[in-house]
C-alpha cells in the first residue's frame, strides 16, 4: 500500500466543508474581479487557486499513474498567461477574509488541551475548598473528632475501672462469704456433743480447725471429752449459731465473731447460755478457710492460758449443799 497526495481535495476531517470551499472562493474572486476594472482597468485580478492535498491510500500498481498525474499538474501551473505589465496601481483594497471552513470534529490534541485547561483552572479552588472543608471522622471536623475520641477514651477508662472495682469487690465479697460460712459451721459443732454423737462431732470440728487450735484440740480436748461422756452418759451440750460478724479479710487471714446459744443438760437439770460470743481467727490453708484460734468473750492471747480454749465441760456431778441438822445444845 502507498500513500498518495492529490491537489484540490481535503483531509478526512474536512471532507464536507472542502467541497464548498472552492465555490465560496470563486464567488469572492468574481466579486473582486468585477470591482477590479473600476479601480485597475489595466490589470485584471489574477484568479487564485487554493490547493489542498489529500492523502489517499493507493495500491503499488497505481503508483506510476498517480506520479504521472502529479507531474502533469505541475507542468500546467507555469503555462498560465503571465500578467500584463501595467502602470503603478493604486493601493490594493483590503481583501475580505476568506471564511474558514468549520471542522466537524476538533483534533484530539486540541480537545485534550481544552479539557485539561479547565481542569487545571478548577484544581486550585477545589484544593482550597477541600482544605477549608475537609471532612473528619463520621463527617465531623478535626477538632470535634478529637474531642469525641478523647471522650470515648475517658468513658472506656471509666468503664474498665468500674469493672475492675466491681470485680475486686465481688472477689472480696466471695471471700467474706466463705469466712462467714466456716465460722457459722464451727459455731454449730464447737459445743454440740452428747454420749451418742461426740465422736462424729469431734471429726466434724477437726475438719474446720487448723494450726494451733487443732493441735490443742487433739492433745487436750479429745481425751478429756471422751472420758467425761463415759463417766456421765446423761451429759448433753448443744450450740446453735445465731449470728456471724466478719471482720477483716486480707486474702490469707480473717477474723470473725460468732454469737451462739449454748445449752448444757445434766441429770440434775439444764443450764442455758444464750448469745455467747466466740471470737475466731481464721487462716486460708490449702485454699480453704480454717479456724486457727478461738477466744471466749473477754479473753485474748495474754489471758487465754488462764481459761480453757472451749468452755469447761461439766463433770456431771451435782454438788451437794450441806444439810442443816439440829445439833444438840450442850447441856449446861
């Protein structure tokens, strides 16, 4: 395939207007030719031709014919009659501007430049507007967004602190409940014996004891208690927890006060000791609260050796009051 250039045509973009261009040109030149004899009678205006080259795609076989046609057109151009010499002509009138044929579609390069120009012009105001009204978080401004973030952080910290406090309080309350449960159970078995159940009750009491109190119970209370019930089978002791007051609890040690109602029955009668207070010291041994010390109301470490750890178990023998007998008066 070979490209061919011809004269008198127009390019593909200007295909439609190019056909009308020669007619308009001839009309303009005809008008100027009519006016020319009046102004320049000696020299008629030369007819101007507008040459437009159109590139056509032709086959190689027609290349020679096209080249010959072009050469023939070039030879015909100088053959036109030369202009006659005339005297000095007056000033040439201003030629009317020839109308430029409009293009059906602008070139792509110009269209791109025209599109880019408004974009560049509008880029600056859009950037300024974006910097002035830049959206923040959730459509809020930067200051408002920062305030919201700070408030959320404070609320989260407060919630965590409350949860931690509630958790610690709940854990402490669980410990106090465990101490209260052990102290209440101890008050129910500490003085609750009779000849039939004293061995089972002693086993229950030992499970609630620990430390020094357990050693003292095994070495002192067990031997004497068994001997007492053997000699006095009618003896019966009962204790019932009325209230429990939990003192300090620090995770390993705790204190509590138990109010118990004690009843002692013998063959001679019954004795009641309501609202007896027992002060207890507890310690956590192997994960379980144990009673390690017991004080009767009004005693402590200094004077506890003067009294028994547990209230004295009555021997069961009733003391006999001396009988009053009439003694004979000595005779005078």
